């Protein structure tokens, strides 16, 4: 089984990751044991609540990627881009040069939110909406969501530990969920939990399997 975790915060010392640098190999072994062969490292960017050390991202990832490779894990660098009114970030790290994981305020959509997503699309990026179940201003039946998934073609991610919630299930029942991810900040139990939730949702499992095959 070769699955992917598209959302994690496992670069030690870079953002709000709780993983220490001496624990990286142990974490990668946990992913390998769960049958997850690719881990995307997505540090926060442009988040007003997280102090991300931008100058550490690339060199820390290089070190982590070497450790991941030794455990049979493919490491991919990306980011979790926080969408807000201003300022827009000068640099982002798209997954595989193409996909941008996006989050925003949980209580309200910032002014110009859809325009911000459109600008990303205009630059040639594919958008993945991170942990969609968190956004109190959004619902699976809303016009906003229809624009996001229709016109803008956004892909949708839910967190593994939230899959059973009613909000997450409303998106699952609609068939709108493309990814289940860990949003792992350093919990060694999350790879196994992620596998359990992916396998327990066959429609999402099929989508993720195809995605993993296409990027290999």
C-alpha cells in the first residue's frame, strides 16, 4: 500500500511543529509501518498566529528528507498558505510544483478570499483546501463551496482525527473530499490513525490511491 500524507508540520524548529530533530527517523518509521510511502512537509506560511522561520525551511527539509529516504519514505516539500486580506507572501512552496494547501480564518472568510484563490489559479496552481471541516462560515451546500469546487476546481482535505465529526461527514456524504491527512505536528500515533481513516472511507481511499500513483 503506497499512500500519501499531504499535510504535516514535521520540520523541527521551523513553525509550530512539536517534533524534535532526533525524533524524525522514528516518525518516518511510523509512517512506513502504516504503509504511507510519501509525506508532504507543509510548514505554515503567512499565518498571523505562527512564527515560521522562513530562512530555515529549505535546509531543514533537506536534512529531514535524507532521514526519510533511509526509512523508505519519499519526502515532498510544500506549505500551508494562510489566506488573509494582506499581505500576500513573497514566496510559497507548492507541493510537486503544482499544489498549494490553503487555510484561512475559521470564523469568517477574509475580504477578497475568492479573489485570492483565483490569483493562485491564474498562476497555474491547483488549490487544496486544508481541514475544510474547521470553517464555520462554510458548508457543503453553500454557494461559496460550489464556487470553490466548481469554478476554481479546489480539492478538499479533512483531518483524520475529525473524520467522524458531523461537519466532516457532511462533505464526505457529498463526495467532495479528496484527501484525508494527518495535520501531524509530532504525534507518533497519527500515521496509523491516518491509515485507519483513509481505508474506512473507500471513496476517498480510491481518490488518494490514484493521486499517489500519478505522482510516482
